[in-house]
């Protein structure tokens, strides 16, 4: 077990956002000086904030929400009374993925007020992410409250500022305040942890004005080729395996061989007859040459006749060899694998990916039939169609970004268009603007439709919220603001232009307020169904 002195020191390991709890009152908030996004909120009175704490009916209670850059702490506890046990219900959420912190230990430290430090610790309750340390203060007065968390690989500290430890229960009793606005939506931490949920602070970001247009992903002209058969023939496997769709090929890669088809639609009988005739001609030419040579030796014929006889014999022999090769080629073509057939090599003119394979091994193709389609997917084009009314605003456009259905990310192009059309299409009244972008992972495909936004003006720093936080509710742009760890309120906002994942906030939100960036529709369903019973879950 770690000694208390060591635990006390751990409370200051990661001094997160510092928020005071002085003069606790309903709806009180404060901005964090370090992180710029931490918000503390407490609510006094109301049994529901204690999650079943034993003395909740005797004294008021606190509900505090506090953020560090890495975690959110939502803690509920009765007003602290000297020599009286008070159980804290602490919910710890990891902001990276809004999942509960698992395992580890929570350490509660009371310090200051001219009294010794007091340390209380607890391990995780049966509910993941929930800790229930029991605090029994020995000293009254204004004390600094720090809630820390530590595990083998993670440590964080939430400095909740000053709280008052009362001398007795009578001093702690105060008139219970109202529960807050009636349109607050309750959504427990356990409910949040079970869905894709997350909040983000409204912050100031650089936003660029843009024009929304439609576009389509295309291959570059020098990055696409459709390979056709140069002659009619039979397709032969050239490597260990036949080319397949999706395979990456280099330039001058041997795909297949093509055994040319024989002319005149020759069949086996015709070829065998041609070979037999050629052999007969060759034999006749040989005998004639021998006869002429004998006459020449006797002086009966001139030497010229000998040369002519030898020439005719050589031609007959050549025709015989050609007839043999045609017959052998025909027989090779009749074999299932085409083995032994000599063919024309089909090689790739560019490096890329095989996006279409239109032939199979052993199949016959006609001349100019398309065999393979190759595209270099590492660099592609986006062709956008710009309405003629917006052409004047794009004279100095410096880039664009686009969205693709099925992808959660935004794709950026940080360079001007590589080509602009010079003629307005008569039917669509648009002009093409072409942009080039890198696609190293080959995740985007040629022919895909995109929703593009072409940049039109210099960027400016304005309040923004993530676009996924905004939903349309009864025709109004709506967000859900986090009032405390488990309380939310619907807010109608006025928005400006969008830039990538973020949209400009003109009115309805303030810098530092936290809104639901993921899971907003779950909040909408909760509000439509009426108030979810407060803390109708077990810890």
C-alpha cells in the first residue's frame, strides 16, 4: 500500500484545471485558466445528486463537473461535516475516447485552512469508471479539495478549489434550492459510456469561406490505361498466377502472353495436308537437285542449272519447316493450359493497380478487345463543376476540401486547381475546375461522387463548433450544451460557413461552453421522451 504521504504528493502530479467551489450556488460556472475549457458546476439540494448517499436527506449536496485536458470528473457528495462520514460518487471519463477509466485508485485530499492535510482513497466500485471514496474530515473551515486518479500507466489530478467543512450538521443545513430549469435533460454517465458519445468546448478557430459544389474523382490522363489485344489469339498465363483485380503492377510488368490465332481459320486436317505437300515438294526438289548435279559433272548442263535446283530445294525445305511449326502451334493451342505456345508478350505501360481484368487464362480474344484496365490510384483528380454565378469569387482560390460518403474524415487539397475550363456548359451552366490530390493509401476510388468546398476568401479566427454537434430540430440548427456531468440543455444556434469538420458560430454559444459533439441524437431522443429519471442506475 502506498503511504499517505506519497498519496498526498500524488494529488499535485498533474495539476489540471483549477476551479473554485467557493459559495456554491446553482448554475455557478467558472472558466479554467490553464486549459481554457474546464467548467465547474455544482448544485445544492436534491436527493438525486447523491446516488443514494446515506446522509443525503440531512444536509445539502454538491455536484461538480471538472475537466483537465485528458479527463472529465463528475463528482457528487454531501456537504462536508467535521467528524462525519460523507461518500463521494466520482465518475471519471477519458476525453480521448469518452470511455470510463478502468481500475486504478481515486485519492481525495483536503488541505489548507491552517489544518493538516487529510487523505482518503478508494479503488473502483463494481461499476467501471465509478469510485466511492468515503471522506471523514477531522478539521472544519475552508479547505482545498483535490481529487486525483492513479493507475499503473495513467495519473491525473482535478483541483476543485475551496470547499467548506462545517463544524456540525446543523451548520451545514441550508434551504434546498430548486433543481434548475425544467428543460434540462438528464443523461447519466453510464448512459453516455454505453454509446458513441463525446463533448467538446466551443473554441476560436481559423475558418475559411468556401463555395459548396459537387464533384467526381477521376484518374489522371497519364495515370490510366486500357490495354487491348493487338491481334486475335489465345490468352496464356505468363507468370506464377494470372493477374487479378486489385494487384499492384510496376511499369513494363509482364501480365500475359497472347498466342496469335492462325490465318484462314485453318483446322488440323488442312495443316497436316499442307505439311505433307511441303514434304513431297522438298523430296522432289532434292531428287531433282541430285539429277542436275550428275548431269553437270558429265558436262551435259551448265552450272546455272545446278544453282537453280539447289535454290528450289532450299525453298521446299523452308516451307516444310513452316508447315511443321504451324501444325505444332495449332496442337499447343488445343492443350488446356496452352503450354508450349509462343505468344506476344503483353506488358504494362505504367505503374498502377489493376482495376479491371476482362480476360481469363486460355480464353480467345479478338483484336482490339479490352483486356486490362490499369489506374495509378496514388494520385487522383477531383473534377468540380462551378456554377457560372460563382466564377468571379474563385479568381484567387487557393485550395479546397471535400467529403465522401462513408468516410468520417475531411480530405484537404492545399493547392490551386491544376486546370480550369474556359467554356460554360450550355446545359448545366457550369465550368469544370480540376484539382489534384495525393491518395497514398488508395482509399478513394475513381468515379466516386464528392461534396466539395472551394475556398474563396482569406481565413479569419471565429468561434466554432464541430459540425457533428449540430442537428436539425424542427427546422432549427440545434446543439446540446453540457450544463454539468449529467445535465444538458437544448440550444438553438445561428451558424455561418463551414470549414472542414468545424462550423462558424454566429450566436447562441459562448467560448468555453461544452457541447455534445458525438451522440447528439441520443440527447434529442431523451428530450423527446421526456426527462430521463435522474440517476436511475446503480453504482
